[in-house]
């Protein structure tokens, strides 16, 4: 998270493209109507895989609960922010290895895996123009912690979601899904004591559309956890992908789940 300063953003944002947004909404509405029509014409078993059916049902639930008119349906897409990408290096190790490099490698793998699973996914920069009013089922920003040796307990991951979100239940569910799946797959402890306002008030949370469920994950400390972050990004990305799919597919988290702390 180090050095993320929105006011240092060298990228000037374009003004919103009114026509393309309008077209996008029309297209989304069209797709939603078409999907609903197809869905009633054929049985789901013929047309949809379990995953698609599941996603469709979630989409329907969200539409019923949250969105008063069809034009406000969110696109069935996921945003993945590679922390510091396009802006700065983030934390830097003595040998020149940077947090941004780690974040981008992990984010790229997460995007590839989610796309392979059938989702529409955007790989986003730290201050990407597309973040403004970004609409999707979920948005996850990937960061890593300091490369300096702090103490023997400076190991593990952190997850935070917006504290003032309009849909807190969804944010908390995404947070819990990420924590459970990431801890289970990577074996890294949950470093709860160092979650700072930098994370809970992360700038991106205020830029995206209020109906987009978001979270930020610091996948580990670049010092003590460098081996898994640098040499096993596949495992790291598997943990994040499983957390996002847990949220989207409304999978459960075991009641007896125990947080492992450093
Ligand atoms: Zn960072």
C-alpha cells in the first residue's frame, strides 16, 4: 500500500464518454432481456452449465433486491486492480524487486484464471480511468506489504472492504470469502493487526460505482513471505480466484473456520 497517493496521480482522467456509456447500458439491457427470454424458453439444463445458471440466479437475485429498473443491472464482470501498476513501484526490495512487479504478476494470473473460468474480467491500473463509476459483480485490488524486516511476526495477508459501503452485507461476504479461501490455499496467516485506514478507506472504494462490491488484499509481506509471493504466484492467485468465486457463487464458509494469525 505504501506510497499510494491519489493526489500524486499523474494520469489525467478523461471526461466520461456519454455516448459509449449510453450504448453500453442499452446493450446490457438488451442482453438482460434476451437472457431472460432465452431462460424462459428453454430449461436451464439444456442451455446453461451449472456455473452459468448459478451466475444467472445471483444476477437475478441482485436485480430483484438492489436494482429497481432493468437499466441499472450491473454487467456480469469482475475488475482486478494490480496495485501501483501504471503509477509507482510501491515497496522496493534491496535487490530491486518491487511490490508493483509482484502485484502485476499475481493480478495477471488472477485475470487469466477467471477468464478461463468464463468470466468477463478487466485488469486495471492503480488509477485506471475505468475505475470511475466502475460497475461489476466484484472488484479486488491486489497489493503487498513492505520488503523491510520488521519483526518475526511481519508475515501474512490482510483483507479489507469499504466500511461505509451502501451494501455492507455483500462487502463482508467478499471479505470473508477471500480470507477463508486465501488462508486455506496459501497457508499464510491472517495479519489482522496491521489493517490501516489506508486499506479500509482505499481510494478506489470511493471511485467505483456504489453497487460494485469491492475489497483490497495485501497478499503477504515482501520480506518474510517473499518466497511464496515471488516463486509461487500460482498458489497466491489460486487463493484470490477461489475467494472471488466463493463470493460470486454464494458458496459457504465452514462454521468452524479458525483464523490463523502470525
Ligand atoms: Zn501497495
